[in-house]
């Protein structure tokens, strides 16, 4: 019916194109086969790079050892990430209310974003003690600034005319914020969160490297020590998978919320 | 005598920028009666938008007073009260729709902010959508509809809370000639049906003569009122009128005023 024409059109657009799923799988298969053949033909030693099949076999064989570290790392990333998202957004909302703070804080936030947190971890271990769960803090410090920075960017770049419209209907500061400023920033909030996925993963693994004892980062080093190259590579792949999964989940949520952008 | 609906009493607006102060509107006075359709005509930069934005409480005045229904509405710094804003609907130069809301959500937003709830207002939204032919697009996003449709949505968004006054800042300036003529006729239709007071800003002389009952001609540097022209043309107005001698006479008269302004500017 004509009535719902516009809606049906949008639904159609939303429907997944099978190419979008098949294409990456084909590429993955090509990389897998290419590496498998290449590594065998050129006789690359395992300590440089084991073949994908050997990585797979090695990882599955040692999976019972890897699993607790995998779960630990997922836990650290997820908790840290879940705190970093609201923290980044709330901080940005607070900053955006005051022009002076925006000007004063932006360099600080940028400075926080670009400082490699790994350099601070030894110090933080010193301050915080050695409880592995405290690695959450590293993740939070790593991911919050990037989320905050992107969100803030969206908050302060609102078209003047949109704010004038809010004034013309006498919207309160709060109404203006939720209907205009926040909605305007939403695409950028998601960009921040997606970058946050990557930063959280980096944060968690670098914390493992420094603090040791637990986590996938720690497991990589342990495997290497005993020349279990296949398993180390397996852990690297798992870390990448955690990051990719988070990213995919956030993208899926974004598509459901940010409906007005194609 | 009846209280004028809108009254400007020696209103001045000076913008202080970093290195200079710009007098956008100087010593502007006018009185508009209830139900009138008036046009404000002037070249670009003469302060038309500034004038109407002061009236709608978007920017404060520097000096002078603005009255609506005899009530002084402009306060330095302070926000214009909600019950005064409710009397007005503002139509922007660009459609100015919020891209993250659907057409329907956009149009309903003033109702939400003015706390107008209930079936009556829901019905109002439906009727307005129907009136401008946007019913089928109620759930579309602004990026999915045409420029003409967007501008129509802008018009009904300004009308949804049933204001007594419509303020229009070159509302159809961005549209093509054909759509614009059509929209102007629709506007006249709305006006004659609802009896709202309309302040219509334009830099198009023909448009001003075709639509309004009185034209305020503004000049630049500083932005000020230079002439008020009452138009004694029959209603309802039709597009075919633009070739009639009275119409042409008014047009030429206004052209002379605008021309004079331009000459003085060159000097
Ligand atoms: N926020 C502002 N700060 C400083 N100067 C301003 C501001 N707004 C407007 N002006 C100045 O005031 C003058 C009048 O501007 P205004 O927008 O009211 O003109 P206008 O008649 O609406 O022009 P147009 O037909 O191009 O829309 C201009 O010289 C403009 O530069
Ligand atoms: Mg203007």
C-alpha cells in the first residue's frame, strides 16, 4: 500500500546483501590457502610463521590451557569497555556544557589518547598492587579518552540553525541536549565506541605483557618461551577475534539505532 | 483602538564582533494588526533575519521594545517566556529539519516541548500532514524526501502548536520558481482559512506584492525601515494578477525604493 511505501523501502535497504557475508569469507579462504601453500613452498620456519593448519591444530590441542586466559581477557575487556562507554559520553556531555572546559580539556584528552598506556602500566602496577582484575583500569584509561574525544566533537559541532529552532520553541537546556545535541553526536559517539573496541583490546593485552601471570598476552609469552609457536599465533588470532567480535556487535547496534544514515 | 498584534518600538540591534560593532537593525518601529499578512522586503544583509529573530526570541534586542498583544516580550538576556513563544511559529530559510527524526517526529517536537499532549494534538499532526500531502511520508527521514516536501514539513512544523503568528524568513527562497509559486498560493490559502497573522520576509518584490497587504521596505547600512507601502489589491490573490496594471504600478514603486537604496549605497 502507498501508505507505507517509505517504510518498506527502508526495510528493503536494511536487508543484508549476501555478497557482504560471502565476500569476506572468500577473502579469508584465499588468505588461508595462500599462506598454507606459500609457507610450505618457501619452507618458512615455524618460529617466523607456522602454517594456518598447524596453528589451528596447535590451538585446539592446547585449548584447555588457553581457555582460562581467553575468558579472563574477555572479562577484562568487556568490563573495562562497559565502563569506558558511559564514562566517555558523560565526560563529553559535561565538558560540552562549558566552552572554557572544552578548550582546556581538549588538549588533555588528546594527550591521553596518544600516550601509549603501556608506558604507564609498570607505574600503575606499583600504585595499584598486582591484582590481575585491576587491568580493567588500564582498559578504561585506554578507551575512555577516545570515546570522549569523538563524542565531544559531535557535541560541539551542532548547526547553529538547529539550536535556533530549539530556541524558537523555547526548549530547555536539557531538551535541547537530548533532542538536538546528543542526537547530532550519535554517529560520532559510535565512531568513538568502535575505536574504543580496538583501544580496549590493546589495553588489555598490553597490561598482560607487563603485569604477567594471566591473560592472553601473558599466554603468548609463555608459549613462546617453550617454542610453542603455533599456540602463540593461535592466541594472537584469538585476540584479534575478540576485537573483531566487539566491533561487529557495536556496528550491528549502530545500524539499528542510527537509522537516518545509510 | 485595538491593540496591535505585533509592535516594534524603536528597536535596535547591534552585533559586537571582535573588531567592530555592526548595527544590523536601527531604530525600527512598526505595528502589525491581528490577521494581517505583511511582507518585509529588502536587499541581502539589511537585517531582515535579525529583525524576525528578535521577535521570536532567538536573539536579544540591544535597545527598544517588542510587544505582542500589548505585552512587552523582549528582555535583555532572559529567555522569552514559553507562553509568548507558543503564539509564534517560525519558518526558517532552510527547511531545518532534524535529520535524526522522521517527518512525523520532527513535526511533533514542538508539541512535546510545549507540553501539548492528547488525541487533539495527534489529530492536528495528521491533519497538517494530510494538508500538505506528506501523509505517506510521515515515517520517512528528511534525507528521503524532496526539497519541496521538506519545506512543506517546515511550514507545518511551525503551525503544529496552532500559533497565532507565523514568522517566515524567506521560506521558499531555496526552491525552484514553479514550486515556489505553488507554495505561495498554498500559503495564501492557509492564511485565508486560518486568519493567522503572517510576517513574510523576502527579497523578491513580486512575491511581496502578490502575497501581502503591506510591505515594509528596509535599507542597508545600517539596516532600517525606509518605506511602508500599503497594497490595495483585491483578495483572493491570483498568480494571473501579476500582469494587471495596479500590480505593475506597485511593483515599479517598490523597485524605485529598492533602487534608491542601492544608489545611496554606491555613494
Ligand atoms: N550573529 C551575528 N554576529 C555578527 N553580525 C551578524 C550576526 N547576524 C547577523 N549579522 C550581521 O547583521 C547584518 C544583517 O544580517 P541579516 O542576516 O539579518 O540580513 P538579512 O537581511 O536577513 O540578509 P539575507 O537576505 O542575506 O538573509 C549583516 O551585516 C550581518 O553580517
Ligand atoms: Mg536572512
